[in-house]
C-alpha cells in the first residue's frame, strides 16, 4: 500500500473569458478565475484541487505556495483532517474567506490523492449512496430583458433539463413580470427556481417570494444578503416558498444557524470555498441531521470543483439536486480531457458521476498553459 507522503504542492492561477458572459443582479461578468492546486507524493501519486479565487487568483496561488504548502511537505496525505486543522492554524486559528478558499483547493487535492492511492472514487471513500447519476438543474437564465430570458428558457429546455434556475434582480415589478413570463414560456410542468444573488431588502423579498409561490416556483435562493441570518428566519415565517442559500458560507459553523433554524430548505455550500470536501461533507451531514436538503453550489467554477461536487452529490444522504451550468465556461469545458458536468452529458435530466479513482478526471495541460496568468 502506498504511503502517500506529500512531496510537492503547486498552485497555478487561471483566468478565462466566458464566450457569452453572464449577468446577475450584481452586474455583468465576462471572465472566470480559479487556482488549480496540484499535490504530488513521493509514491508518484498526483492529486488536483480547485480554489475559488474569483478575483486576483495569483494572490491566492502565492498564499498557497508561501503559507500553506510548507506545512504539508513530508506529511501523509491520508491525514486529511489533521492537515485541515494544521492549515487553519496558519493564521493563529483565524480563518477568513481567502484563507478557507485556499485551504479548499488543497483539501480537494488531498482527497484526489487518497482516492487514486487506494484505487477508489472519492464518493466511495465518503461512504457512498450507490448513486451513478444525480438529479440536476440548469443554471442559470441570465437577468436580462424578458424576451432574451424567454429565448434562453427555450434553449435550455431543448438541452434536456427538467429543472431550471432563473436569475432575478431589481426592480421588483420587472422581476415578477420576468418570472411570470418564464413560467408561461416553459409551461406548468417545468420545475423552476430563482436566484436573486441578494438583490432585495427583506420587504421586497417578501413581495417577490409571494409572487414566485403563486407561479409555482420551487425555491428562492439568496433573496437577501447572506449575513442576515435573522432576516432569513423572518422570511421563512412569512413565505410559503422554500428558501435556499449557503454558497457564501465558509465552514460548518457559518452554515449552522441557517440549518438548525431550518431557515433554508436547501443548503448550498461551494466545495471550492467551504474548506474543501472535508468541511463541505460536514455541512451536508449537519443538514441531513436537521432534514435540510443539500444542493452543491458550482457557479462559474472550473472542472475540478464540478468533479468534487459530483463526488459529494453521489455520497451525501441529504443530496437533492446538482447545479449544472448551462453557460459555456472554458475552465470547466476545457480543463479536463473528458467532459465534466457538461450539459452534453445529460441523460434524462440527470448527470453521470465520474467513476475513475479520486475525483475521476484527468487534466488537460494544454488548457492549463493557455489560461495560466501571473496576476
């Protein structure tokens, strides 16, 4: 059996332009960034992780190389939890956003190493639920003029999705009008959700949420700022529609209040932000204990985040649905040698789970070199 002693940790910042871009209530986004983390062992096993790093990925890569990597050299990759605590202690126990995102990239790579070293996909190492495919939803229809949103809805329906998420923003009247237009365009049987990207005040969120419920929408994601946990509790009391959130949470401690109070019906941690597979697993496990659904957030992340999210989706008892981005993204579509979480892989509205050991993906190094950046 391999010892999996860590010999080298490498962080590579990447940025790519998205061909069509995307628009939310927070603005227009034309590029996506991440950090590819590579962990090599003395046995020759190499694992890969992804750090969110939406802005300034080179700064994230430098932090990984200078602060976190030296603590891991000579350690066993099997000791994933111990190494997680060791990294968190790098700043005297203080763990901010950038810190946890950097840790996430390394943690994902360690799980990939152990999976490859033992010959097992990560979802089996996590316990497994016997899932070869997972339910998913299309993400997302851009917040755009209504005719453009209807055109997007028809295009996404043609891809084979059975559930679609719609981006909404301000003003409230136009948001409700757009939600109604999309419902009419796709018909009464398409399952629909909304992501507001915290566009609303609490009072406006009540107005929009009530309208969404009348239109038979399934969930209302991040209607208000993620820090307003008390506000989510109030919305939960006022609205019949299910609330979703949690993509901005970094640890199980951050997600705990939303889950324990049942303020959300779907918790949505992002594995490339929420401390990696280890901490995201704990968030999903807590959700299961409180009968809250787990729906991994993927967003505009790269292929490694997508693969890790699929492994978690296959393993977690509380899993409900997987976010499949219907917007072209080179860091997802080109970073691996075979498709990972692409709409082209849909079968009856479901996404296959990678079956190879570890995360189940192989890196396309030509793409890595194409999108490598130095700032």
